[in-house]
C-alpha cells in the first residue's frame, strides 16, 4: 500500500529535519526534492543549460559535495522558475511518492502540484529571523564567515522568488496542516508532525 506525506515550506523552516525524523519513525522512504533542483543548479553553475541538465540528471548528481552551499541554493531557486525544468523532474517525484510502504517528500510544491492526493500534507514554517538564525548557526559551525544579515537577506530573496514564480509557487495547499516551528525545539516539532501523520495513518 502507498501512503504519501507531503511536507512543504520555505527555506530553513525545519522541513528536512522533520521529514527525516518522521520517515524514520514510520519506516517510510524519504525524498528531499530540493536536492533535485540543487543538482540541476549545480550543473548550471558548471556551464550546462538548465533544461538539458534536468533531463540528463542521474542519481550520482545528488551526491555532489557542493549541493548544500548557499550558491547551490540560489542556483536551485533560479532553475526552479523554469517550467520545463520542473516537468522534467515530475515523474520521478510522483513515482517515488507512490512507492509501496510509504513515502515522505519535502519541498515547495509537493502538496499542491506533485502529490495533490497525498494522505497527509504539512506546511512547515517559522519567522524569517528564526529561520535565518538557524541557517546562520549551521553555516558558522561549518566554518563560513558570514553575517546574520547576509543570511537573512539571501533567505528572503530566495523565498520571494519561490513564492512569486508562475509555475508551482511556494504556498500551503488548502488542506495542509500548518506547523510553525519558530518557538519549538526539534523534538517538539517532530512530535507534532508524528501526531498529525499518526492520526491519518490509522485511518488509511
Ligand atoms: O529545499 P531546498 O532549500 O534544498 O530547495 C532549494 C531550492 O529548490 C528552493 O529555493 C526552490 C527549489 N525547490 C522547488 O522549487 N521545488 C521543490 N519541490 C523543492 C525545491
């Protein structure tokens, strides 16, 4: 039986951490769909045309060591505006969502476009300052010298682009459960997500 959990939200809201934890809790497979766009963005940074890059994407691209950099994030957000890039990545995501045994997908358009029929939809968000604070801490721990203000500005620029694009913009699905993690610890946020999913899973 398939069971799809769609988790959307802006950058650094905690989607990735929550998705991994709930996938482990329920024994579901997990796909971080942002990595697909980051891999296309990374190929673009290396000189490839984005649509051709999206069509040629292979599993090995997702292992590229630079995919977590701020440059790859901005490049991902830029290629994600191109409708042909999005459609080249669609079938893979839908097939993943419907695999047997359950799947968690996190991204920007999972509940609205990729899996409108998902059994559970969560929209994870947090204040701009809370999100920028987390991302800043992460970068500093990795040895980057970058100011909080720069991180905040980059994050807001990326969110604005993701929300304003014509195709599959970032927004909550009408039937998504909202989870604001601004004042929650990781454990509390995961606990709430597990509770929402658990209720639906017992009904399925
Ligand atoms: O989740 P992330 O920060 O790794 O995503 C990087 C960029 O990829 C994000 O700014 C927009 C794009 N993206 C998207 O358009 N649709 C998705 N489902 C996932 C990511």
